[in-house]
């Protein structure tokens, strides 16, 4: 156990070392990784309270453990994580505009904390990369402000409201406009995603059983098995060995499809996580479709989204994993509180349909209990 | 059976890690009927009351269905006066059809997983030596601190919202009314 933690820690340092080198030795990323490790060993409830690092530690450990499944997003996300960290330290207490530079391998993106929410004049300037844009604007305090667009998913909401005196200014934050599926670093046209359905499962994919919370959400059974890669979760028909359905691997960019939009045809498969299926069954009056933190209610007659039936965090709860950031407060549903309450030896935390038992000292999840109110 | 595999795997993991076995993971937790009744039949959606602007925003973004569903959620509900404090035109812009995605982001930033009472947040603040981080459905986090006895929730930009009034327990979670609109950033 300890060896695993040390190995993960070493891997975190290895991943973030190049970042530190690029930034002239700034140790933001390293500190973040080490901090997360320390939190696991430290006193209960003493998780590093830093907005920017939520979930990052788990990702680092996952990619360290993954071996063959090393997700390419890992190092990139760690890179961006370190910038978030640094910005938080600089801007905390000031809350004003900060210019940040971030290199993402292919290009540069400027980002600045939004600071005050006055009436800003913003002008959209289109970048050469599809789906991304820089916004330049003025306000009274500074000559130049660039709105923040390249955002790591752990920083939060993908669509951040911005408005000027002309109304809402829309920007796609690190994501794909509706109609394009996110694939790796680019945006894959939907036709290509759909083409994978009906094709045989490759050998490499065959080995990639779901990890983390998704193992409980999409359970292999006699008829289907679930496998994943960087981009999608695949449902495979065991008899024929063919991909039966696919949907985006939850990347938690929290792009909530707006009500009224047609649900993307290329992901139009019943994929409600296991623990919610009794509430949101297939074949009823509505179609239910899960995507990036929401179970959508879709009108079958016209395929449009009529509402959001449920919200899920998708946070990486799994036995053996550290309690994710943001769950220090007891939140067990009322119906279960008389049985699952915090003691010196055990904590209980609820998330996404399950109650998890946590060791307060190590902050590791020790058991998962099925629970839906 | 997947459930057996899950409980075996989890029990094994627990054994390896701690050498102690508590509940067998994978069992469905029995519900306490008394506890459920105490929470009442009204859902969060039905219990918004005076918060007409929040209710309208929830309807506009399709989250009224969420807040009427099984949840459970802890919802920080800004009062109408809190919405009035937003920059002029901001709420109108969000409430337009083209602002739906942004509106959903703002509202989900006020929705937390599970059922959390003010006392639970307070305990975590104390354990965290004066502050605790709260996970939200929007993906970002909020920071909670205490000012005297009151719990204050801050967003990423530093806007602070105070929890007004006692916990409002609902059948699918809790409502905490707050005096400012929190913004994801």
C-alpha cells in the first residue's frame, strides 16, 4: 500500500517535473501533487482546501497506476493544474485580473482571472483553433483583459457567464461546440464517432475494464461488457464481440446541454448508470441519457432534451482511493443517518447514488454501500 | 452476479487495507422509515417558496425536474433580493434561451451532492481549522467559513453568501437560503 503511494507520488513528481522546468522552476504542480499525498496521510479533514486542485491528485495516481492505459490527458492536465494552483496563490486576496500564460504544446492561450463583474466591453477575436476563442476587452482598471477560456475541467464550469452591455457573450471553454464530439485534443465530427458502432472490439480495448466509480455505474453482465479509452465508454455485445453503443467517457467538463436542444444522435443510447436505472428506466415515456454529469430527459417524439432528471458529480469515489476534495462535510441522506454516521473510526459520505465509508485518518475510501434515497 | 463481485472485491480491498470488516459492501442499506417521514413529502422543487427568481431559473434550465427527483441534493437558494444584487441585465441575459447553458452552470454551482445540514458544514469548518471546501455539481468548488455563528459560502471570485435561517429539510435533500448569487469562475 505504502509502496503504491510512494510510486504514485514519484510518478506525480516525474510528470510535473517538465512543467516546473518550463516555468523556471516554479513548483506549483509538484506542490500540488505532494500536497495531495500529504493530505492522505495527514489528519482527518485536513484536505488541502484549494479550489484548483480538486480531483487532480486522483488523476495523477490513476495515470501512474494505469501503465498501458496511461491517459494522454494526464500530463497535460497536470500541466494546467499547476497553473491553476499558481494563479490561486497569486490572486487570492486580490481577486483581480491576472494574466497567465499556458503552453499546451501547440499554441499559447492567455488567460486572466475574471475579477470584477462590471460592464466590460468585450470583442470576440477568433483563434485559429476550432472551438476556441480569445476575448479581448477593456475595463476601467486595465487596458487589456483577456477572458479565460482554456480551462482545465477541474477548475469548474465550462460555460462561464460573461456579459457586456450588449448581452451575454458566449465562449466555448476548452470544449467542442454542440455537434462535435470531443476526441483527444480536437473535436471529432460526429460521423466518425458513430462509425465505431458495429465494429469489433479491438484487443487493446478488450483489456480496459472500467475503473473508479464507473465500474459501479456500468457493470459487465452476461450480455454486455463495458470498456473505455480516452474518449468513450463502449458497450460491447458479448455474443458478437461488436461495439453496441458508445458515449463520451465522462470528462466532467460540465457542459450541460441546454433544454430544447436535440440530443446528439451519435450518443443516443440508453446509458443511465446502474444505480439510477430503477428511477430512470429504458423504454418509458421518456428517453433517459447520461452525459457529463447529468441524466437528461429526452422527448422520444422529437429527440429534444426536455429537462435534466438528475445531476451527478462523477467524482472519483472508489474503494482504496482517497476521498475526493470537497467532501469533508457529512452529507449522508436523512433516511440513512441513523445507521451511517461519523465516528472516530469511520466516516460516511454520499455521492452519486452510493454511500462510501472512509477512514478518517488515511482519508481512504474503505467500502461502498448501495444507497439511493 | 455483479453485486457479489462488487462486495467480494470491496471486502477484499478492505481486508488488505485495514484488516477489519465492517458492513459487507454492496448490501443495500436499509432505510429508516421514521427518518424519511420526518423529512416530509415536499421536494426541494416544491419547497422553493419565496425564491421565485431561482424557481424561474430552474425551470428555464430544466433543473426543476432535477430538484423534484430523488436527489438527494443540498441546494443553496439565493433569495430574490440576492438576484437583484446581480449586475444590471445579467440575470436577463442568462434567462434568454441562448443563455441556457450558462444559466445551468450558474445554478448547478449552487447544488451540492447529498444532504448537508448547516451543522455538518460547521463541523467540517472546525475540523478544517476555519474553512472547508464543498464540491458542487457544476464541477467547481465553494469555500465555507464561519462568521460568528453564521456560515458563509464564498465562490471563486470571492463573493460571499451567508446562509440565512435554519435548515429546510426536504424529502430529497436540504434547502439553505443565501443572500448572494455565487458565480462559477
